[in-house]
């Protein structure tokens, strides 16, 4: 038996392991309980059992050591229970003895006193004997096994030690045992550290035991504080709970610096840890507030809440770690919900005229108010915070519904006043504009038309003053929520929104009418600013259907303007392109409702064509922002059009087919090549080094979005699949930046048409190889855009790795080899001056796919290769034919990787070396001279290294998937191969 074997009952996972653990522990406890009055003290049973467990717990066999250590510590725990009962018996007998002694001489009974004294002596002797057994177990088992190599044994020892300290503190709760607990808090296994922390929670939770923990606390306090940042979340949470107990028990242990470090955990990403830290923070805030008398009136209570709020604001302002109030509110929600749900107090602090809070503090109160409203309406589901409970109970759902009603009843009437007061503060009003999104539609205030009208008026006034993206986005989302069906205020909200949009469209119509005259845009800076501001407002409402205002027709003249004659400024064109793309998207998405006749469908297609043509013109604009927006707009619109064609019901009118023009397709591809796959040049290294990491990541994110938009067009069939051949060359060069997007594109296109996807891979490799060949033939300076032969070969290897299921993709792999062989030998006429095909070295690249072929397919491909090489004179002793030897060896698969022909291609010079392995192969061939076989055969022996390298199969095309594995056959073959018992391949013509 292996000493470290884990195949024993206690180490098994699942119900069987848990059953054995519980039964073993119960057996030991029941054994001691049954024997505690007689057999326990016969100096035989327990002595033998303790000796057995002590010896086996020191065994080198893991099974014995683990099982007997568990039994030994459980035996000690059971003996500890016996010792406690004996201690109680001694105390009771001593009390009885004292009572008897205080009686008068007539009432005293000397015999009874002697009997009680004898009983006390017997109990004390038994207690001393039990403590002796416990001491033997501690020294023989615990002190040796608490640092065992097996983490489970260490965990058991620490768990039981904590129990001994709590139950029998007179013997175990001292510094000589507490040091083991402190040492094991440094254990590398989280479960051991967790057991130590849980044991300490039981000790610090008992006020009677606190005086005995002073030395331990002073010695290991720093370790406890550092364990709050433990890599194991459960250990960190339990440590924080332990520190909360310590802070409540005494104020002298944790210093101000310790509290500063611990309270920052309220911004942690793990919610249970942050909530525990919030409990500590809230208790500190409450302790800092001066308590009022018990008969406090309403004014004193309000003043106390104001003090609590100020203490919370002070903590947030002094904290420099995080600036998101929503995480602070989430951390305090479980313990301080009474303060955070006190919306009257929060709004009163914002509306009060006296200078009780500074503007900075009021801004924070606004964030707290909005965060508490969101938390009450949606629950603790925050981005970037884990450990949240995903399923709500019925009680929690009822509390959430009641909170929504309460906040709606209060804030519906107060929010207009808050918007009016903070209308000039952009950040505060942007936050306040989000509150109506969480209103409950069944509240009584929703039926009050005066309150609804007041709210709509203030929201419209805010939009007249602000054009920042935060305010506009919040307003658009709020209007979308209020305009939803089913709410009492929906009709008023729609009317208010329509009036806003109509006013913006009228303003824009007047401004553009004055600026666009004679086919040329001309306007002053102030007027341009007004146009851009209005376009931003319309763009912010992109989630609303603005089709009936004809925004597309209103803005299309801007894109007709000739920039050479002083066209519209770039910022205006960028906003116009976004508005037009959103209008086009809404037109396509609502096709099932708006297209009621063929004429409307034709008009929509003309509008789509017009947008694509105008955007195509903008792709060559001098401003980068305009080019980017034109590219994204075209991609989004074409994607939406493709989707509508797929879900269109043929029985109804729908969008007509539109295919982007070849010029537009080339322009899109050129944009991706120029603006996505950008490799920093050496000349720009100084400029790149000056850019911050944040700017670099933002630029990378922008380029990834552009590439993803283009790849979607390929995946959804808007562009031909062959267009991806221009993207795949960057799979290896820019793998860290775009490798995941290109790889996903390969997989998605393969699911659509695996044959066409494989052809795209072949096209990519052939184009790269031809570029390299032209570069070598020209003899000029190496171009940075041309990949080396090694890079192309590595790219082919990566492509081969994407084929997982070889049976599923066998047709694709065979097709790759067929096209590669045809690419090398097509239109090749052998002459004395042109003895080898110009693209012969491509076979080395093609060999990267050979290991993915099934064995029958290798024979088929080999025969197809022999068909193309049969009519040529091949001298295998010459170095220039080594790519053919290398490729043929990969198909034969008769040599291991280290014995295969090693062919290394230079990016500049032709092949010049011959490996020793190839020389050995040449010596094994029957004819070392030039060979030309012309007789067709009907049975071809299995190819091997010792056979001739040339076999002619006539003019037949043997490229066919053999029938050994039943797969769907493509009609690309005219002959069938089958393997006979004698090791030959039969060719059926």
C-alpha cells in the first residue's frame, strides 16, 4: 500500500466519506460516555486505546495517521466532557460539605461529612486521571500532528483545539496553547487558517474569556489585520467578523491606523467581505454620535440622524481609495438600511436653506440618495461585485416592493424641487434624473396629474440647460422608462417627450436651412455649436423611435456637401452620421409595421443605398472621427438589414435585398487594414512611450470594436467569406490584441460553411506565400508587411490546430491538401531551365496539415500527389526537391517527428542543404538515378520509404474520401481506394 494513498474511507468525498466521519466521531463519544463511570478508570481499556491511537497517529501511512488522529482528538474532546462533569461533581460536593460544616453540633453528622469528603477525593482522583489521559493525548498526538504535512490533519487539530479552549479554559486557554493558534494562522492552506479564525471567534465572543486573550491579541493583531486581504474570500470574511467582535469588545486593541486600513474594505469586490466591513463602519459611526436621552423628541432624533449622515460623509470624503458611492451604500445596506432608506432625511438635507452642508457634501448626498433608491428597487446586484445572493426569497421580494412604493410616494413630489435647485449642477442633476426609472407604477402619486406635469416640466427645463452626455443619457433612459405601457403617467410622458423632440427638430430645420445654401455649408461658430448641441440631444434619444420626424431626410443634405468647397465641420458630420445611422436602424427594425406596400419597401432600400453611398464618401474624410463613425454606421446598418432579411415573414412586406457595392466592400477592408492592424514603427517609439497606459488601452478597445464590427459582416453573410483572408494573416502577428476575435471568426464561419471556411484559410496562406515569393524574386529591400516563411509556416500550424474533430472536418482537410497540390503543380511545364515548380516550397507549409488527416485520407492525398508528379522528372538527390520529400514523408507518417526530414527555408536564398535523414532515404530507393514511370497500375503497393518515389496513376483523379468512415461525400472524386489484406491499395476506376 502506498504511504500517501488517499483511497481510504475518511478521505473519500461525497456521502460515504461524510457518513464515515460522523459515525467514527459518534462511536468515540458514545464509547467514552458509556465507560465514564467504571471501565474508563480500570487502567486497561483507555490505556490500551490511547497507546494504539498514539502509535498509529505517528505512522507513515497516511490512512492510519489521518484516521487515528481524528479518533484521538475526538477522544480527548470526549474526555474533556467527562472532566467537566467531574468538576461539576466536585463543586457540588464541596458546596454540600460546606453546608454540613456550618450546621450545629446536634445537626452535624460526622459519618456524612466523611462520606462527602471521600466522594470529593474520589472525584478529584478521577479528574486527575482523566486530565492525565488528556495530557498524554496532547503530547503524544496533538503536538506532533498540528503541523502534519496533510492539511486535513492540521485542520482537525486546530478545530478541536479551539473547542478545548472554550470548554475547558482553565487547562487549555493559556498562552502555551494560544501560540499554536497564532502560528497556524500563517498556514499556506486556506482551510487551516479558516479553522483558526472560527475558533478565535468562539473565544472572543465570550466576555468571560477576554482577559486571558490580551497577550495573544497584542502578539498576533497585525496578522489578523493582514488576513482581511487573504486570497481566500471565506477566510477574509471570517477574519473581518472576528475583528468586528474585537472592536465591540474593547476599544484598546485596534488603533486609528488599523481602523483606517480595515474600513477601506467597504469598497472590496467581494460583497460579504464588504458588508462585514460596513458593519464595522456603521458601528464606528454610531459610537461617534453623541447618544441622546431616552425621552428624546422628534427634533433630537432628527438631529441625531443628521450627525450620523455627517459622520458618513466625513468618512467618504477622507477616503481616497474609491469614488463610487454606490459600493459604499451596498456595503452599508444590510446593517444601516434604516439610515439609507430614510429618504425624507436625505431630501431634507438637500432642500434645507440653512448652510448645514457644503456643496461638496450635498453632491455626495445626492449620490447616496440615488444609490439607495437603486438598491431598494433592484437589489444588491452591482457590476464588479461578486458573492451576491442571486435568488430572492418571498420575504425579500415583499420588502423590495414596499420600499419601491415608499420611495415613489415621497420622491414623486420632492424630485421636481430637487431638479429645480440643482439644475445648474451637471453631475448632481444627471444623478437625480435617473430616479424616476425606479418609480413604482401602482403608487397613488402616479395618478396625480399635477405632480406628473410638474416632474415633466422640470425634466424638460433641465434638458434646455444641459447638453452633457451624462445628463442626456439619463434623461433618455428615464423618458424610455416613463413612456412604457401600463403606467398611469405614460401618456403624459409621451406627450412631453414628443414636444421636446419636435422643438429640437424645428430648431435644427431652421438652423440647417440658414446654413445650407447653394449646396455649400456656411455658418458661424455659434450657429455650428447650436446645431451640434441639438444633434447631441437627438442622438441621446436613439433608444426612442423618432421615425415620424424624418431625421434621416433632414440630415442627409449635410453629407452631400462638397468638403473641398468648405464643407461642414468634422464634429457636426460625426454627430449627423450617428443620428442618421440610428434613424436607419429604427427604420429597419420597424419594417414589419411600417412596410405595408412594395413602394415603401423600395423607398427604404433607396434610403439604405443612399446612406451607404454617403458613408462611403465619408470613409475618405480627412478627420479620423468622421471616418470611424462612417465605418461603424455602415457596419451596424448592414448588420441590421441582414438580420431583418433572416427574420422576415415572406407572407408580409419586408425589406428588399441590398448588397453593398464592390467599391464599398473594398473601402471597408481598406479602413480595417489602415486603422485596426496598426503596428507602431520605430520612428514612433518616442511618441508611443509618451502615451499613458490608459490611452493605449482605450485605443486598443476602439480598434477591437472596429474589427469586431467588420467580422460580424463576414459571419452574417453581408460580405463574402473570402474577405476574411485579409484578416487571418494578422492572427499570429497581433494575437495578444485581436487573436480572440479572429479565432472566433474562424469558428463561426466554419459553422456556416466548413468547406468555404477552409478555402479561406488556404487563400490566406497562398496570398502570403506569393507575396513572399515576389519579394524574394525582386531582390529588393525587405518590406515590413511581408511575413517570413517561418511566420507563414507557424500560421499554418495554428490554423491546423483549429480543426478539432478530425472526422467532422475530414473533407475540409482533404480539400486543403488538394488545393495546395494544385497550387504547386498547376500549369507547370518542366524544362531544363525550369526543373522545379516555382511554388514548390509551399509544400512545406502544407505539411502542417498532414497530421490532421485520417489514415485513409493520407493514402488518398498521397496518390493525388503522385498523379501530379508522375509526368515530371524528379531527382531526389537534388536539394531543390527537398520540400517534396518533406511533404511526402508527412503523408507517409513512417518516421517520428525527430527523424523526419528537417527542411528550413530561408527568406532570401533558395534551398541548399540536404539533411542526413534525406540521404538515408535516397539510399533506400531502388533507383538512385532519374526515374520516369509511365505504366498505369490497378494495384499500388503501400508507399514506404524504401520504395520508388514516383508512381503514375494515369490521368485519373483519385481525390476521393474513402468509404472506411461513413461521412457525407462531396462530388470531387472519380476513383475509390480500398485497402486489401496484403497491405496494398486497390484503385477502382
